C-alpha cells in the first residue's frame, strides 16, 4: 500500500486500518445475518492478519496457531450447516 505522496504505508498504519475495519464490521447492523461468503471473507482476513502477526516472533507464531485452528473449525461448521 502507498500513501497519496507515493511512499509506502507503515505496518502500524496498516494495522490501524485493519482494526478500524474490524470495529466497523462489529458495529454494522446485519438484519438478515451473515452470508456464507461474508463469513468466509472475514475468516480469510483473520487468517491473513494472523500470518502477518506471526512474523513478529517465533513464540508469537506458536501462540497464534490456535487462531488458525479455530478459523478452520468455523469453516468446517459453516460448510456442514
């Protein structure tokens, strides 16, 4: 990602954007519930964010494995629902 001035956006700014988007997602009313595609997109975003965070440190990666295991379980439950 690049700023309007042609320089790369820093990790902190990108993480801030992700946090803001997540907050918007949780506060957006969904009268009809989540679609399967919407849920899958959120799970993909979660996995991608976890992959990025895992680069911080090997110990962090080890702890984050639980999240990717959880998103895989959620996917399985959505498919069988």
